[in-house]
C-alpha cells in the first residue's frame, strides 16, 4: 500500500477562517503529519488528502485508487459529511475494500458536530 492515511472530509468543513491561509481540516492534517514524523521518525507517515489532486485528474477514479492504496482512513464527521454523497462513497468504499468492520483500528473518526448515532 502506498498511503498510510487517507483523509476523508466535507470541503465545507475546511473553509479557511477570515485571514487564515488554511482551513481546520488541512491544519489538523499538517499537524498530524508533524506528530507522526516525531513519533515514527524519518519521513513519518504518508498522509493523503484530496486537495493533492491535480486539475486534470479524474476525481472519482483517483479517489477510489487512493482509498484502495491506503491502510487507514481518518474521517471528519460533521453534518456536511453526512450530507455529502462523495464522503459516503469514500467511507463505504474503504469499509468494503478493507473489511474494516472486522478491523476497526483502520478507521479513525474526528467528530466535528454532535451527530445522532442513527444518522
């Protein structure tokens, strides 16, 4: 596998606040990379976020390939995430691909909004 972590989030949760260069999810992800470099050493972990796509990438094909190539998914759970078809496709594809229902250590959830469990 070529990626250690795939970051799944609703783009509405990563809008930079006024005067900031980056949004919250991007900032969190960059800090995660730093922490993993300190803990693991060397280059740390390969963390992939979809803003790394180039403008000529076929989004669906590329995202699904990146999911297949990832060991772990970190998802930022919010109301926007639950409303996003793309986000649902990402987590469902990851769970299907990795059998994560048996391997829960491969899914990490960062809760941004209080969500009813049934949702």
